[in-house]
């Protein structure tokens, strides 16, 4: 089956720890995206990548980092510098540029 | 700069009645417009998009949306609502030449049996 997978579904971490969220796609899409979803605030773009080995900051990149070493993978690291990391994180991909995006099931991160 | 607004946090509709979820946008060029739906604790699913051409766009699950350039709107509609349509709906916009999509804050749709 083609699609986007995110793991884990739920993640708990202690304050001050870095944590990495996984996103993998087998759709052969060039572009990948990370969004953060908070109640009442919709989706906010954290980072995006339109091609391997290249990525750009979105609207709320502070406290996050990414890498794009492989076409199918776009991991997101939530660092200890992120002031309020507890949220629902969504990964998406699209064939080229910001056209129709296909979303993963999401990871709910809770920082204790 | 591009922006999108969904003026209603929540919409309640009786099953079988027509539904409308509102969306307005602002872009400097020509808009690319999208609707997505999110069921509880899941990712977003694409419903439909407007790129160019016919102002009435048909999408998945019987939904359609009408592009109105003069009113800068892209309202989502369905002639007869189902209880299973209850979900969170997001409107999104991309400006010509931009490499990002901007999402609205979402509208929660409740279909009452």
C-alpha cells in the first residue's frame, strides 16, 4: 500500500529532552512537510522540503530541526529550545511543490 | 501575503439538510484553493481543489465548493448532510508563485441526527 507513515502514534518525553518524530512515504513524492496542530489554531507549517538535501523554514521553525537525506524520509526533531512542544504533529507529502498534499496519521507528543 | 479565514468555529446542521462551510481568502496573484477534512485523531484527507476553470468544483463524498473571485470566497457545500460528515474541515490557499499552502483554523461540523 502506498502512503505516509508516522511513528510513534503517541510519544511522551520529559521536559528538556530532544525527541525525533519519524515520517516515511512510499509515494515517490518530491516534497514533504511538517505541521503542528493545536486546538483552535489550525495547522501551522514548521519545515518543508521540496527536494532531497534541501529544506526551508516554515512559519514556526524555532525549536525544531529536520533533515532530508533520503527522498522517502523527513524526520523532525523537537529540541529542548521549543517552548511549548506538546501538540499534534502532522507530516505530509506532495508530488511537486505545494499541490495536493497527502497526510500521515499524526504523532501526538506530550512533554511532561 | 496570502491568508485564509474560516469565520465559523462550529457549524451545526440537521441530517438531510444542506450544509455550507465558509472560507474566504486573500492573495496577491491567482489562488489555488483546497478543502481538507479531518476525522478524530487522524490526519487530513483531501476533499477537493480549485486551480482554474469551472467555478464549481466537485470532490469526494458528495462535497462541492464554489469559487467566487469577486467575493474572494470558496465555500464548501453538500446538498444533504450525513451524520458521518461530522468532522473538522480546513480550507487552504496557495498564491501563484508561492511554495507554501496556508491553512485556515478549521471549522467543526456537527451533523445532528
